[in-house]
C-alpha cells in the first residue's frame, strides 16, 4: 500500500542495517548523506557510520531527516508519528527527503486497532500516507508541494 | 464574504460564456469522478460506512450540546483554550484579540472554508496583520484577489497560464523567474511560502473533525501546508464550526475511509493530523498556545428544521464534482462561499432565502449528488423543499405559479392529461410538416421554449403519445 501512494520502501533485518540502507537511498537520490535524526532511543543507539548525523530539531536548511514511526497501518500504507521529546514534529514536514524507520512488529491492520496503542494524546498524531502532493494546478498531481518530495520507509524485520 | 447569490441567473450566464473558465473546467472535469469511482468500488462495504456516517452524525446532531461541551472540557484538559462565536463578527474579534500583541505581525493560514463565511482575512488585514494563505490553490486566489470556486480545489477555475502570469506579476520583484511548467510553478510556491512558514507569528487552520472524547482536532491535507502552519509559529488557532464534532476516535476511521475516497479518490489523504493542545513541556517543537474558535454562524438555527440533514456535510465536494450545473458554470456563479448542490441547499439557509432565490433551481434533479454523498444527504429533496418554501413565501414568479397550477390540474386528471398531450403531439407534428422540418426530425425554434431551443434542437415527437401507443398495442394483442 505504501508504494501505491508513491512512497518507496525497503526491508532490512535489524536496526543496525538502517544506516547503510539510508546512505544507499540518499546517494541514489543524489543527496549528500547528511541527516537530521529524531532523538529516539532506537535511533540514537545505532552506529551511523558513513553518514553525517545530528540529533536535534529539523530546520529549513536540513535536506533530509530520519524519523522513527510509532506504528504503521497496513490498510492504507500509513505511517503513524506521535510527537514527544523523542519525536519532533517538524522532521516530517520541513526536509525534502524523509526516511522513516518502521518496525514490522509495530504494524497494525487498520486504524481502529491503532488507537488503543496510543494512550493520552500528545500535541500531534501524524498519519502520513505518501509524500506531499498537490493537484491545485489544473487537477494534475505534482509531488513535493510543501512537505517532503519523497518518503522512504525502511521496514525493520527483527523484533528486538 | 459578500453575498452575490441574488444575481445567479446573470452570473451563471456569464460563466457559460467565459472561455478561460470553460478551458479550466474542461481540464478538471471527470478527474475526481473517475478516481472516486475506482476507490469506492474497491471497498466492499462503502455503503455500510455511509450508513454508519449518516447515523453517527444524526446522533451527534441530536445531542450536539453534550458533545460540544465534552469536546470543550477535553481541549481545556490538554492545555488548549476554547472560544465560542455565534457569528462572523465575533470570530473576527476573537481572533484579532488573540493576535493583538506587539510582536505579532505575520499570520499564515491553512485552507478554511468556514473562515470565508465572514472574510476572516479581511478582518485581520484591517487590524494590520499580514495574512498569507498557504494552500497552493488558496495562495493563487489570494494573489488574484478572488474567492474559492470549489471547496477542496479552490483554484480549479484557473488555467496554468493564468497562474504563470500571476506568479510572474507578484514574484518577479523578489527575483524569481517566470515559470511555465507545473513542477516549476509548484516549486516556486514552495520556496516563497517556505519563507513565510518560518517567519510567521501565528498559524490559523481549519478542522475537519472535532473528537469530543479526546479534545483533538483532525485536519486533513495533501500538501502539508496545514502542519507547517500549525506547528512552526508560537500560536496555533483553529477556526472551525460546531457541526464537525464526532464522538470518539473509533468513529474517525469510518469518516476517513469516506472522506478521502469521496473528495479526491484517495484511499487516504497524505496528511491526517490530530492536534491536541499546545506543545508539551519537554516537546522539542510545536506551538506554545493552542486556541479553538467554535463557530455557529447560523448553524444552530438549521438544527431541528426540515433542513437538518445538511449539517451532516463533511465538505468533500463530491456533490459538486458530479453536478452537471456546477461542472459547467463553476463555483463563482453561485455567489457565496459554498457552491454546487450542498451550497444551493446551505446558502439560502445561511444568507436568507430571499438573497438566494435562484439557487434551489440550479439543479436538474438528476440525483447524482445524492447517490455519491458519503453522509447520505438527500440533496435534491432538500432543494425541492426550498422550492416549496419559496412558492409558499410568494417568492416565485406569477407565470410560474400559474403554469404549475395548470400543470397540476392536468396531471391529476388522466383523461385530460391524455387529451392534452395527444393534442400537443399532433399539433407539433402538423407544425413540423408545415415548417418542412419533419424529415430533419427536429425543430430549431419553438414558441415559448426559446430558452431551450436557443442552444439545442427540439426533436419532432412521435405521431402518438406513449399512452396512445400503449393502448394501440394492447388492442392489437
């Protein structure tokens, strides 16, 4: 479903494989391998060898971000992002390229099964389905309106 | 927004003669309709979701006070502030009051049809704030100093060429080149608006659903402008209307399955965001203040009337996409914020029937809008009720009332009906022979039907009426 909504996707075996996959993706997009990363424990614990990384809030100069998805919804290919001190909101919207890491164990089949996993609501819950787009010029779709031009999901198969 | 609906006949005629509009509407036509059809057919139980949405909205409208106060207390519990506005003036005053601080100058704004009802932008500009629309379509019409012509595609009436010229006029001074290709146009808007996003002091968005159980606002967009508007400035203000409340998160899923499919033919729009209060203490970003302005502006007066069904509307635009009147004349001809079938029902209720007497007649009663409406609003039936009321109010033309009376007498008497129709059919056939058009099979002009025959030919009828042929066939059997 995620590829149907014009996102790209790849699977890796463990969190340790994420940096290599991210590097390969950015080089493939002709973007320099510099990323701003959400300071979640999963992402800060990885060795980001080969990439220039910073753990802070994204600003408008950042071209690429790596984020950690709270969950994924299989029915619609949707990423679920829950804001917190480990997950800044702007990482999903400001950079041109957004790489989202999603653990396979965090997949739910539909939205109805997602809500019980989220306790008290944070400032934002972002349900993101594909890259930003607009059809405001003669009803023809153009990607990269205000949010990311491209959204790449790295699915981590291992449970740990 | 100023009500111009009284001039509907004139504006509709003008729209039909507008060559640019015909090009723009022609390019848009069918796009939403075809994609909607595909994704609706894919979902096995679309009809069940429609019924669920209808019943949920009916339930909420019957207990609106309960759900709104529940919503209010949950917004407050999460650190937000709720403001109640009974009319547009109050909304403008509330928003200006929130923004009146020396450090606040620039306001970014996401798309909000509700705010068009009372020209919020003009109100803010009058109080010396700079307001920038950030949805691409809204940005385009803000530059052009126009109003939206579609509730989800506000600039659908603009051709690419028109946008090229507009951008050239307004961006040239800042050193931007003239852009012709779609991608370049979008990129230039992205660059220009990025500056505004990052320097705005307040962000104003609308809301698609208000979730009573959690005090959250659901906002649905494709561009991502809503989120940049809501999260980058220090203050986030949501301006939304009271009928948008739904009970809980479990209900939201059903509405989302209907909304994306009905609006743009998407299984899910790109960004569905739930906003809940301001940033939490240890959050790294987000606004420090969160305000929700709950707007009535005439809605509570529709509650409990024969038009209550229209308050179920989730503003998807499917009815107008499927309306032969809308797709030909575009949205501006309707003369107020909401065009198409839902607009023709809602506008007379909100601005007064006397100010929009022709809108209930901007309908062929073909019923497509009712068939596609995700919340099952019986739009043609409501338009018919408007027509009834207009006649009862004496707002119809005398010859119309007289004609209807004659028709009613004839139609209620089968023998008289048969006699009159066979006479008319015979008369037309004789006329066709006299005018030597019988062989061509159609009239170019018919007395008293000039409005119809001015744009198309009227076929010469068969020599006998349906009833006549039916009887003849029965006899021969």
